């Protein structure tokens, strides 16, 4: 009995082939992926234009001013908690 030794591809290649074969054989899945892509494009592309304006860019001129503002906003709630408790832990 002759035993043929065939090399199996490494795990990364096997995983890649597994997913590529799965995506090729999809029928309904392709249209679902298109819908998901369109929804992500709308959420991150279009909504950003209307709801997430550049607050730091319009209110501050230098990076130092922006950094100081962000630091003060991040530590504001911590400082308020410390002052209301009287410094007790």
C-alpha cells in the first residue's frame, strides 16, 4: 500500500478558502450583504454630515486649546463627584 503524502495548506489559507467558497455559493446572502453595506454607508456617511459637526474645529483654533477642552470635559464629572463628597473615599 503506497501512502501518498499531500501537503495541506496552512490554516490561514484554509480559512480564506472556506470563506471565499462560502461567499461564492451564496444566493440570498449576496443581496443581504449589499443591504448591510448600504445601511452602513448611510449611517456613517450621510448621517455624519447632518448630525456630527466639527465642534472642536469651529470653536478652537489650536490643538492645545482642543486638548485642554477635551481634558476638562472628561474630568469634569470626576471633579464634581469629589467636591460634593467632600473628598471622602
